[in-house]
C-alpha cells in the first residue's frame, strides 16, 4: 500500500479519536508513521498534523481553559524542547525508533492502568511541562504526561479538553518552529501534511457527530484499545529493525 494512503488512514483514525477523547493523536499517529516513514519524518509529520487537529478541537473549548495551569505547562515545555532536539539528532535512527516505541508503550500502560500523578504544585506542573517538551521534539509523543497531570487535578471533561487542546496548539507551534529551524521538515513531509488536511477536517467533523452518541467511558475504552494496537505495532517494528 502506498505510504500516502497509510498517512491518510492514520490521520483519519487519530484525528477522530482526539476530537472525541481530547487526546491521543500523537500517541496513535507517530508510532504508526514510524513503521513506514523515517523516524524523523514521522515526528515532523505528527507535529504538523497535530497542530491542525488540536486547533480544530480548541475552537470549541477555548473558553474553558485553566490558564494558570496551562501557562506553567507551556513554560516548562519550552524549557524542555531544546533537550529533545539533542536526543533527536544525537542518537541513531534505530535507537530513536526504539525510544518512540518504548515511550508509546509506557504511556499507554500508564493510561490503561488508570495511573494518575499526585496533585502537583507549581514546580510539579512545570516539571511535567519539561518532560512533555523533551518528548515533543524527540519523539513527537508529548501528550500523556499532561493527560496524567490533568486527570490528577480533577478537571471536568470540558475544562480537560480546553486545557489539552490549548496546550497542544501552543506547544505544537513552538515545537514545529524548532523542528523547521533544524531542517527536519522537508518537502515530502509538507506534501504529506497538505494531502492529509482534508482528512483531518473530515475526522474532526465526524468526531463531533459521534461525540453525543458515545459515553465518555465507552469511547475512552475504544481509544485505549487503539493506543494498545499502535504501541504494539511500533514496538514490533522497532525490534524488527534492531535485529
């Protein structure tokens, strides 16, 4: 199957999932992109498409953003992004492939287990942002630490979605700027991203139509099932290249 068809399929599934659940785009998309694209291309494409999808979600939730928490998370992520770039360019492609797989598996297990971070103060919130920033520019999978923190803070679903989508958009713009400045984003990635844009808009539309018909718990189970499949696919691919 041509890689552009796979890009569209992954974008459709991940975009719909994030629209309904509020998270999961990068955790679903990047490990799957890695299996048929170069690792660096997968991170860059995930960042490009993630910004667009998060922006679409943020439109409906922007009025419900807990700004003190989001500002601390963003400040921490900006501090961590340069460290993530050092990882991205400092390790081999096979090693980075394995890092992406291990991160996706670990974060999926944490979400499946219902793990939540202890209630964090200002320093703890900033530290979660730093971890997310490092993951953002090294693996493209930056959402799970923030998801775990927001779960611990006990926000309502509306505030939860507003915080996540606003964080993803702002974090994504800065992360994408760093990746572009580093020469990571080439014509191929830009072409694939442009090709996938209509699919993202359709996925967002579909997600909003599905939202009233699924309980939060039911769709969370579906998303977690997809995350398990994505993580295992990524891990098997990484082990295949390592052998």
